[in-house]
C-alpha cells in the first residue's frame, strides 16, 4: 500500500509536471512570439524599392525582402504627419489630438506620456514580455519641469512599460547629442555637467549664426544654435563632452545595442521598439554609406536604414529566433525635402518620388503625410501578400495585446483596433473602415478616410508641405474638402459639391470621433 501511494503520488506529480510543460512551453514558444517594430523617421511611401523607388537610384534589399516574404500594405498609415504625435499614438493607442502637448517635443520638454494608463509595452509586460526601446525617443523626459539631465531622467520609457531604454532623447537636430540609458545620460562626467536651454548661455557661445563658416553642413532654416560635430542645432547646450556622440555613429549604435539586448532576452518573449533616426535631419550617414545612393545624403541614410533592417534579421537568424518573431516595419510620418539643412536632398531628388503616387508629405494631412511603408513579416506564419486593408501604427497596441493573449480593458488604448488577423494576412480579415489622420496637432488640421472617401479639414485654412519640395508649403485651403481616392489618389479634385450627402456625413463622423473621446467600439 505504502509503495502504491508513493507510486501514485509520483505519477501524479509527473503528470502535473508534464502538464505544466505542455501549458507553459508552447504558450511561450509559439503563441507569444517576439515582436520587433522597426520605425523609420520621415520615410515616405515611395522611398523604398518595394514601394516603387527607382532601383537604379536607391537599393533597399533588406526592406524589400521583408515585403517579399511578408505582407506589404498599400493602405498602411502612421497616425500623424509629425513625429511626436505618431509616437504618442503608437504607444498609447490614443489619437494625439485628444491630448494637449503632444506636438513636436522641444529639447527640454517633459514626458509627454504620463505614467498610469496602459500602453503598448505595459500590456505586453502583463503577458510576460521583456520590453525595450532603442533609438529616437522624442516624447520628452522628466516631470513638469522637464528633464534633469544630470540626475534621474524620469518619468520616461521605464515608467510607462519599458524594461530598458537606450535613447537619443529628442531628435538629432535638437540638442543634446547624448545617449540616455535607462534613467541616466550615458558616460556623463559629473565634473562636466550638461546644461540644456533655449537661450544663448554666454555672449561668446559659438552658434550656427556666428560660426557659420565652420559648419560641415549648413542650415537653411532654424537649426542655427549650438554647434556640435560641425552641425548647428535647435537649442543650446554646454558640458557633457564625454557623453556626446558623433551623428555618423547613431545607426551602428542602435544595431549594437539591439543585438546585445535581443541576445540577453532571447529566452523570454520580447518586444523591441527599434526607433531609427534615419532619415531625419541632419542626415549624416556613416562614412561607409556616403554616396551609396545616387541621391544625396537623404538617399544614403535610406541605404543605412536598410542595412540596420538586414542586421536585425541576421541577429534573429543567428539566435534561431526568426520563426518565432513578428517584425513590423513602418514610418513615423511622410517625407520632406529640405527640413532645415542644405543637404542637397531636393537638388538631387531627380525623378524620385518620395511620397509615391500621393500628394503631401511631412506636416500634411494629405495622404503623403501619413500613408507610409507598412510591412508585417513572420516567416512560417505570414504568407507573402500585398494587402490594401487599412491599418495604422495606432492599432499595434490592441493587435499585439491580442497576439499575446492579454485582455484589453475597454478604457485602455481607446483608438487602437485589434487588426491582428489583417496584420497576419488571415483570409477575409478586414482592416479599419475609417481612420483620422492629423498633422502636428496644434495646427488643427485633420484628414479623415473612410473607404474610398477622404475628407480634408484644414482648421488652419492652410495646407502644409503639399508638395514634398516645400515650395507650396502653407498654401491656402478651404476648411473642408472631399476627395474620391478611388479616382483621385492625389487629392486634386474637391468633389464636395457633387456628393453633398457624403460630404456632410464625413464631416459629422469626424467631429463625432473627436467629441467621443474614443473610437474603439
Ligand atoms: C520642425 C523643424 C524640423 C523638424 C521637425 C520635427 C524647424 C524650422 N523645423 O520644427 O527640422 O525637426 O520640427 O520633425 O526648426 S519630427 O519628424 O521629429 O516631427
Ligand atoms: Ca519624423
């Protein structure tokens, strides 16, 4: 009897153990895949080979490979035509126009995403994911007073769901040029404190205006304050010399840090937000990428971005993680030619069309401002396809929550739709049937797409960056106009008078979404 009891106990124990294995291992290994979001900066719809960039000018084999092996979306969007609001919406699943202070963040701006509500990374953390952001942040750091550059930089990514961050704190045309690892400026020597401000710190402080002849890249508008690495920036800073980086090394650093972090976290499900600075100004490719495109540095940094994509894929292959990792490749806003530096982007554009077939680009609520490259890739799970389903970076929060099996409270990520099936290319799966596009927020312009119809609402009565060359920037526009994208992808012909019911319905729907405070049913 005694032996029998022991035997029974052991068998039960073994069954429980094996059951445990069955329930935990496959859930971790197959149902909770790793997720990498690669977000490019200012990359337009037409800027990569698989979206029609002329191969002789510009080769993007690694991004093209993701598209060839995954789903290339032709109605893939970011939610705003500038950086901060798109990134805000991507991480919070909430339209940025719902919250003041979500426009382009200044160098000393406080954290734009306040700790508390669920975010994309905090939802994934609930499912046992390790989470990191590596690259450009541009969502502010610190409390209401802004960042304490010499102390603890919090709140920041770690207070909203990221386990680890390695950041360029703002954007590289803004000061300071230092890395922020977790809560600290990396390599900061306390004997050489970092000061960042909006006013010239001393009368003899060299700037892009006083020392213009010394610059290695001249500015065209703004960007003429403190000089670092031969480039003048927006804003002033002093000190922190040991902590400063070279613009040329950013892409290499993102890849190096990502490889390190992926390797250290390969045994957990992980979420990496790889936030490239390419192709934002100042466009300074590493020396080895110079002249690799027939375009200017703007083309060369696209090649550099493409290299980064290839390196990440290589790392996944080396660690045998490829089959268990979903990659999303996207951009934070549409393209721009001259964005403040004389880098010959416009002069050498040739017949390249950075916004593809659309009108408008960065700063604009025309399609070119937010319709951008959007690719999902997961070998073995996603079958190669081209999809016209409407998907947006704002939807990744709810979609990844579904992928990781996290229940979404109704109040969380209120504008994020679970489009997982469409992102995975499941048969018959639908994308969104409507999407609000916005500019930088404080300008108050909106785009509203529902199916073939597109409403432009220019509360500012001005269109921005209607052509990528900037030549027609700030062109006068009526407050409301309606376009039929099925016939007029360039939004040239206002058909409001021909379709009065559609026009009035679209205006009402847009206002309804703005007033409701949320849009996920
Ligand atoms: C603008 C800058 C532009 C760019 C942009 C932010 C000037 C004249 N223009 O204010 O160069 O930095 O802000 O770009 O200063 S974003 O992609 O990060 O939103
Ligand atoms: Ca951007």
